[in-house]
C-alpha cells in the first residue's frame, strides 16, 4: 500500500467509519506525511477529528515533531510492542 491508498480508503467509506488511522511514514508513491496532510484537508467532518497515529522506525524527537506538524496526533515507533499498541488504541479510542 501507499499514501494514495490510505486517502482512497478513507474517502470510499462513510464518515466516522474508521475509529483511527495508523499511518506508516515511508511508503512508495506518497509518504505518510503527505497522505496525512491530504486527509486533514478533506471537506469531511471526520477528516479533522480522526486520530492519525504515525508508525515509523524513525523515533527521534524531530521525527515525532514532524509527524505532529503534518497533522498526526501521536507517534509509535517500530518495532511496535503489543503494550505500546494497546496503550495507543486505548488513548485514542
């Protein structure tokens, strides 16, 4: 998959279909930063409210800040631990 697929999936489902989005950063064709900015710019009520969680092996403070600047709500570093995943889902659902 790539960022264009994420946008396509979001657009082709009714509003509030998804509870949250886990967005990989490094994808072919369109990265997660660009895909997130596109989703956030859509004229749908859920486009600005859906939690988008960055998933990447890049876990430096600058990477977390870049994800937030792109419109992501939180960040989870790879490799992902089950505990971290559960905590993120609980936090944003």
